[in-house]
């Protein structure tokens, strides 16, 4: 006689609650970390009692209000509101990063598919990547003056190498089996690159793009060293000259938070375009 065993009850509700619980835990941990950092900052500022060295959070908050509004006929900082300084810098970063990313993609694909070109250009790209931005910014000023052109050139050159290196490595390391299968089916070199190589290289390419945008962000202060107002980097440089540490810290927060926002947008785009990344 066969005994029928009832199936175990489904555990879907418990599994469904797990993602929400994990999200709440991550948010709680992040909030706790921010709270600890804030308390350490406040405590250090009170112990040092030197706002020029370490301004208290309240001083930075006051500067946020001051630079975002108009008081007694004084508009923001150096005649521009904080959002205007940030907007000008973001425009420079977006344009410079876009030029560098496009150039890096084209150069990376060529390096990854043409062997002799990779041998010739790889040392040059590595050489440029090793240079600090200020090392060649002075040269751009001599060539192009002190307007927008040298700033965009600086950010473009800074953003190009990470994308070129990541793209070249990903294209060169494309799965040989897929490439040979595409060619066996009659696909040409361009069709194989477009339909097989580039899709398989997208994860590494997006990593290079995120690195390139980060490099551009880290170079914006250098790009706005000369004639950088309006601009968040120019605001930081002017505040540094007058020992306004609270304005410097405010500018760093503006760059960092906007950078986090743009990186989150890039990460969301990556997850949308490459849903298979990180999955077995």
C-alpha cells in the first residue's frame, strides 16, 4: 500500500519578505554610519575649537543657507548661488566625460580588434593615465587660453583612458567560441563586433565608464583652478585662498553628493541594459 505524503507548505511569503527586510537593514546601517560620522565630526570640531582647521557641521549648514540665498544684496558666493556653481561644474563634467567616453569607446574597440594598433597605442594610453591632471592642464592653458576650452580638454583627456583600457581588454577577451560561431554563420568582422563582441564586453565597458566619470569629478577642481567661477571647483579654490574652510567642506559635499547621484543613475542604467551581470 502506497502512502501519499502531503507536500510541504510553500514558503513564498517568507522569501517575499526577505528583500524588504534586507533593504530596511541596509538603510538602517547606512543611517547609523552617517550618524556616527556626524557625531565624530561634531566631537572633533568641539575638541579642536579651531573652525579654520575643522569647521563644525553648523558652520557648514550656515554656509549652505548663505550660498543658496541672497542676503543684504549679496547673492550666494562670488555673485552666484550654490546651485549655479554646481550646475556649471556638472555641465563641464558631463560634456568632458561624454567626449572622453566616446573617444575611449572608439579607441578601445580599435585596440581590442586590431592587434598592431593595440601594441602602438597601449603605452600612450597608459602614459596619459599615469599623469596627474594638473601636469598637462598648464599646457592646455598655453594652447587654448583660460576660457572653457582647456577645462573641457582636461576632463576629456582624464576620462578617456579608463574607458579605452576597459573596452580594449573586454573586446580582446571576448569569448572565442561565440566569435567563431558568428563567423561560421557568415557574419563579417563588423557584424561580429557589433552583435557578439560588444554585448559580451558591456559589463567591463560600463565599469570603465563609471571610473571615467569618477576621474572627471576628481579633476573638476583642477579644471577650475584658472577662471573657474562660476563653478564648484572655482568656489572651493577661492574659499581656500581666504581660509574659508566651511565653504571648502560645503563644496566637497556638493561634488560628492552629486557624484553619488550620477553614479547611481549609471548603475541603474547598467542594471537595466545588462540584467545578466553577476548572475550564473
